[in-house]
């Protein structure tokens, strides 16, 4: 797949830094990447205007808010026409507890990441999805016990250069 935006080393440095420090000022960003403030600001604006940078978010520590459970559910839908995929995707989009949804290849059709206050809540959500008749044939769920690696950013150098990180 060809990139939709032409990025150079400074653009990659901007993106890498903003993945780590999204709230940094342009002054701090320009110092961190070794570019003067004005060109740094222009580049950042261009990355925003071309939607390479989609937005900025706060990372919330869920454990500070109360107990919760993270569940990955593998979902198989009963029919595979384009309208069936759209119906399923619209259906799961109604529930804020479903925080990620991936259409995947392999033994099932979708992988959902669900964050709920409890297992009971999660089960009620799955029952509701089945009642909604959005085409779910079967599902299997995996409860997350712990998260030993939490890497929020993307491997931009590897993607931009096509070179593996282990070289």
C-alpha cells in the first residue's frame, strides 16, 4: 500500500513525539525534533489538515475510576453480503462499551474490544447484541487478566521506512 501523504524525517519525528507528548507546545516540539518553530508549526498544521494526525486524546487510567473488565470477543456473522457487514457494524456502533471493532480474516469475522464495569454487564451487553438481531451467528470471548505491554503509539519508523525495528 502506498502512503497517502509524502512524509520526510522531520514529519516522522513530529509524529513520534506527538504520540508520546500530545500536549506539548510547538516550542517544545520544535526543540525536541531539531527544527525551528515556524517550520515545525507549518508541518504540524499540514499533518493535521491532511488528517495524518486525526486528533488528540487523554489517556484515562480506568483503574482510578473503578473496577472494570476488558474483554475481546471473536464474532462470526451468519451471512457475508455487504449489507450484512454494514448491519453488524451499525449495530455494534450503538454501544459505547464496544471501544474497538475489527473486521478480520481467519476463523471468525470480527474482533471486538469491550470495556465494561463487570462481567455481568458484559454478559448483558452480549445478550442485548444477540437480541438486536444484527447477524451474530456465534461469539467467543476472552477476558483480559492483565496487560503486560501497553504501547499506545505506532511503529512509525518501521512503517515509513519499511525497515524492521530489530535490525
